[in-house]
């Protein structure tokens, strides 16, 4: 597993209106392995529990990346996930198979992306 610390600088003001610099630190861990060998069900359950205050919970961002399929999967909380690819055709099968999972708010957009010309 590779680990790296990343930093982001931000600005804010103190109570007297003076600008102060805030250093946010992030720890990034990369684990290269087959998804089937990971406890992915438990990871997704932990993500879904976080905002509900249930245990076990995972409050960090977790991304599953398939280099083979060129797809990134990110479950942000118990309400849903984002699946991304640079090539929309890589997502077409998922769009068809899980179409009923798309929330109505985004339905028109996704239908237009995958509309046959």
C-alpha cells in the first residue's frame, strides 16, 4: 500500500479581519488489488452508515478504480454514488442495467447523454 500526505492551503479571516492561512492535511492511501479480494461490501456499508451515526462507519472518501475498464466508482454516502469514465461508452451497460436507480433529478441529463443519435 502506498501512502502520501497532501496539503491544501486556504485563507480565512480571524475575529479582527486579518487574513490567516489554513493548512489542511490529507492522507491518501492507494491499495492496488482485485476488488473481489477486498471487503468491498463492508466498505460500502461503512460509507452508508457514516452520516447516520451507525457503526461500523467510514467517513473518508473511498474510490474504486478499474484501470482495465477505465471506470471510477465513488459512493459518497447512503444516498448514492458517482460512476465516471472519460468514455461514455464504457458506462452504457451500467446505464442500461441500473437505469431504475437514476434519481429523477438527473434522469433527463443521463437520457440525453446516452440517447442514440
